[in-house]
């Protein structure tokens, strides 16, 4: 089959690789009909996630048709059309039982690697480094899905791929990040980033009762899409974000702040340059520019929600501000499984059509071009869906 | 002389103590999650024969005897006198607080002999024994909680010049 493979920093290639096989009784093989490129994939592309190996198959946002089942999967049939959550979850451990599926104890065969860095291992993820499982991803024609009796979620007829594909990650991610904001009536939420995750976070914050949402980025078409979602927007290259947020919130600061940018935040001024230099020589693995700004902006007693991915260490965190202002922090990889049904309901009843975020549809063969335009925000690119099996 | 190697490791498994004890008490089950064991043959209620795998030049075998057995609490074993590899181990099962299943603690001690076998044993258990026991326990947990052991063996890739 054809698959998108990581060949090193800033280098992905579509290669011919062997077809996946059933290995364990709870596995399934899914033939992929649609698959997306995520901001998280850019962290791999840019070389900031350790334990990637040349040739690893990328992709964790995918859906398709079940073509083969292991002997222990009884709730699916060959031919079922499914979306597959990006964290792999066993369903039987302490965390899975509480629907904290991105923390599953049993899905990472390389748990020892993650333990060495983080103390404990989170769930294995599709196509996201050896430290997080070493599983082949879904930017491919076929994928092996472990614990297939827990992950894959059947899609009712009448919904197009593009309406449900993002249930695999970015819609639940935006939604959980908004839930983590602990929104009360009258609350104002500030969201850093206007990428795909933030776009869903903006809309989810309104679903959960936010009074106002303020979104921050510098890319015009992304700011515009945020406005279409009802957000007021700030361009961080044009205004002092901290001052602007204070003015817009009567001096209080936003009730909740969200970092939907993560470890490669674009820093301004000297601080930005220092972080970039430290990251380049691996003195600091992550650039926490947004996180620092968000902590300072947040109102006293407010909440900091962090869907943006961090991988290692950050410097100069304003812990004094966080502590003395009594802030609450909530974060994590998304527990996708627990949001599938409620968010599908919102799609089915017409509350939201997640396809709004798609700007590009490309054959799988054009993935290298896709990564380039997504990374550099060329051609107004916001979200790319790849189609396996289409002529290049 | 080689040093004796002692390793302790604990994991919490979300299953009742009785179920975990029962599975472990059938020593034939140990190779299902213990990477360096190829086979354990149980001769009688006390005695068993253990065969390792993963050594380049064949296997190492020994007889072991159960020296303590408290149902749903503890099993302890020890190699019999004159075994090639003098070793002992125990597994302890303790209910975890807050209804979180069972805390399973494994302790193993190896006294590798001098010479060729000793070197082989040190290789087998010596490089990072704590991680080895930890990995074995993680696989035991997977088997008990998930019914199978998560794996990426045979996982495909686009690695050039690779055999998979
Ligand atoms: N928690 C999870 O489970 C989960 C799931 C999916 C994605 N993510 C993470 O969410 C983050 C966003 O993902 P995405 O797909 O939207 O990525 P993206 O790269 O498309 O979006 C990031 C946006 O942040 C903007 N940005 C950069 N620096 C900024 C700054 N200083 N201030 C404000 N905006 C800034 C960029 O212009 C860009 O529009 C990534 O870190 C990704 O890894 C997390
Ligand atoms: Zn993603
Ligand atoms: Zn689990």
C-alpha cells in the first residue's frame, strides 16, 4: 500500500510499504477513505518530538471502512464505516473505565521510554513516535487498529466523511479544551491560536455558554475564520495582546485562557529569540511563549486550559503569577472516546458542520506538498484532508 | 565473582487479588508475559522446571520449588540446591485503596555463578533488570486488564533497507 512516511526533519515521502496485518485478537484493519494532517503532525515534521525513526508512518486523524477483524472483535462487522480516535485505549484499565482514554495504561508497548521522560506513560497514539507506542499511522491506504472493540465508532448513513472525520481529534480536542475552561455564564474566554484546534475551541466555548470569545493569531485567513465563528480577534503582531485583553475585559482579564498553539509558539522580541535559540540547541525543548502570555493575561482565580502540545521542558514559566493569582491549570491529550456520541449528535442535529475548517483536499500522493503549505500557511491553508487511492 | 542481583517492582492491576493470584499460581502461565522465559513445566504442587529463552547459545534451565504459598496474598519460590542459576522470587498481592484492584509486587534475586553461564545470566538479567521486571509486570497487567499484550512487533514502516 501507499503511506506517508517521516524521513527526517522537514521531509515526508509517500512510499510503498507492506499492507498491515492483524497481529492481536482485538485488532481490526481499516481501509482509509479520508485522513487529515494535524498541527500535531507539524511538531513531528519540524523534528521536535523525540523517538521518531526514519520511515515511520504518520497520521492520527483518519476514518474508513472495516475490512478485516481479529477473532475477539464482536461489535464491528466487515464493511462498517468508522471514525477512529487518535489515542489507543484498552477499555479495561483504571483510566479507561473513567473514560480518561488518552491515559490508558495498556496501549503503549514502549511505555518504558515515556516513563523515563515523564514518570508515567500516557496511551499509545497512532503515528506519533516510538515513545508513544511506535504504531503505524493512518495517512495511508490501510491501518491496523489495536483494541478495535473500543476505539472505532460507527457512523450512521447520510453523513459525509468531511462532516465526521474531525471527530477523531480536533473537534473533541477543541471541545474538551473549552470544557476545561470551566465556563460559567458571563464568562469571557481568550484563545491563543486560530488553527484548526482553536477554530473548534471557539465554537465549543459558545456551545458551552461563553459570553464572549477572543481569539489571537497573526494569519489573516485564520483570524477571519475565527470571526466567522463569532470570536473577536487580535493580531499579536499588531497589538500588545496583554494590554488589549485587559482593555476588552474591563481590566479584569479573561475568565479563562487557552493555549491552542503549543510548543512551537511564535515568540515576539528578545524573549522569542532567546527561546528559539535555546530550542535549537535543545537547552529548552519547547517554546512556551503563549503559555507565559496567557498566564499573565488570565484574571485572578481563572483557568488556564492547554490543548496545545508540549513535549519536554520549558523555561521561565511565570509560576509566581500563576500561584499568587490562584490559577487552575487543565490540560492533556484529548479523551476522544468520551466525546464521540455527544459531538456526533451535534453534527447530526445541524448545530455544527465540522467541514467548515477544510481548505484543501489532496490525493494522498500529494502529502509532501500538503505538509509544506500547512506548515508555512501558504495558499491560505488551514486544514488539509488527504484522499488515499486518488490519482495524484 | 558476579554480584547478586536483586530487583523489586510494583504495579497496580485493576483486578481482584484472587484472580491475579490464581493466574500466577499456575506457573505455566509465566512465559506468556515474561520475556526471558520460554517454558515452565510444573511437576507437582511444589516443584517446577524453568527454561529460559533469548540466549544466543541455547537455553539455561533449573528446577524451582515453592517455599511459601498464601492464597490470594503471596507466592514465593526458590531454585533447588545445585541449580545452575541460584535464584529466588516472590510475588505479593495486596488490595489497592479506593477499589483500584490489586498492588502486585515482585521481588527477584539472582546469584549468577562465575564462568560462562554466569556471564550469560548477567547478560540476560543484568543490563537493566529493573526495567525487565517492570516490562514483564506491565505485560502481566495488559494480559489481565486488556486480555492481550499490546504490541508493535511486525508493525510496518517505510524504513529503507528494513526487513519489515
Ligand atoms: N491536546 C490534544 O489532544 C491535541 C490534539 C490535536 C492537536 N493538539 C495541538 O494543538 C495545537 C494546535 O493545533 P492546530 O492543528 O490548530 O495547529 P496549527 O499549527 O495549524 O495552529 C497553530 C496556530 O497558532 C498560531 N500561533 C503561533 N504562535 C502564536 C502566538 N504567539 N500567539 C498566537 N497564535 C500563535 C499559528 O499562527 C497557527 O495558526 C498543536 O500544538 C497541536 O499539537 C493537541
Ligand atoms: Zn491531531
Ligand atoms: Zn486502558
